[in-house]
C-alpha cells in the first residue's frame, strides 16, 4: 500500500498536496488510509529513523509527535513516551535535523506538536527548516484557530499544511470554518477527551464523520481510540483514513513489531 501511495504523494506538487494524494491513493486502492503516530525518538532514540522508515513503508501518512512536557491532549501512553523522549534529549531541532539527514521517506510526514516548541523555534525559521526536512504538515492541538494566522501564513508560504482538528461537539458554523482552513486532511477527533484508552467508539461517530465529510473536499481522517482492524474497517466506510496512535506506541513500547501490527489493522475485520 505504501509504495503506491508514496508514488502518488511524490507526484503532488506542494507538501500539503502530498498528504491528500497519499490518502486518496489508498482509497482508490480500496482501503482506508492508515496514519500511524509515533513519538519521535521513542522507545529508542538511536533507532528513530529506522523505525520511521519501517512505519512509512506500511502507513500512508505518518504522524510524528514532538515530545512536550505537558501533552494535555494525550493519554498516559503518549505522555509516558513524550517524557521518556525528552529525558533522552529529543527536541524539535533534533527531529528536523534527523529528518533532513534521512532524506525521502515512503510516506508524507506530519509533525504533531504543541505550540510552545514551535513558537520558541520561530515560525518562519520553522517553516524553512521543515521544508528542508521533507515535512508536509503540522497538527497543533493547543493552537486555537483564531490565534493561528501567523503560523498558518508561514506554513502556507511554503505549501506546508496546518491540519485542523474538529470534534463531535464542534458547532456547524465552526466546522465549516475549520474545514475551510485545513490543508492535507481534516482530523476528526472521534471521542471527547484524550488519546488512548480502551473505550469503544460511540455509535454516533458514523453520523458525525458523515457530517464532517460533507463539510469539506479534503480527505477526513478519524482519530483517538482506534486500535483494531474492525474499527478501521467500520470507520473507513465514513472517513478516508484512520489515525492510530496510542495502540502503536504501546506496540513499540513492548518491543513488538510495529509493521505486523499495522498490517493487522488492514486485515478483514
């Protein structure tokens, strides 16, 4: 799957277009796209790029978490990974240097970061370094839309996506506004609260995803709480792709094969 989506992404002209192209290529091949999430440098800082390469060969877009001391949107699994990565010396500057040295990967890379590391880096410097590192987009969960103009402008100038998140309680007028502002894809948070956990997805999630999908021409990817093949299959009927985070980080933490886990998510559910 990643080979065909990677080729589609490379044909796209702008970084944010590579994200959309990779997701749509997966759909055209008859599958919901997989957007695996890993925390940069976890569980082994020295193997970060090797791990990323392996996951990029299997995923359609890869979300790389920038570790942060107060990851308020994340559950205990990603909190634990974030704190361990910080202790190992992982920083935004280190991540961008590693990605730059790694060269082209088989899937577009999206960085998930809280605002403070980006602000400290400087938005224009960040956008330039990200373009050189092959980063196609950013997800910034603690940046309100109304306060994002400066970062959005810096990224837009280089064709890099600022991906917007929506939730089941997003009002209709704001849903329209966020979808219009997003690039790459729209991130549809499936549940209220934080990432991870073993809760079942609510039965209303399909209606919600249909509503989001009807509000944008971009692919819609569902995330938070996705960890099984049957969930990917079910959500894939209503969304272009699924973000898989805590469950994959748990596999890495336990020393299991992340590629086998991701392939299992594509198995008939």
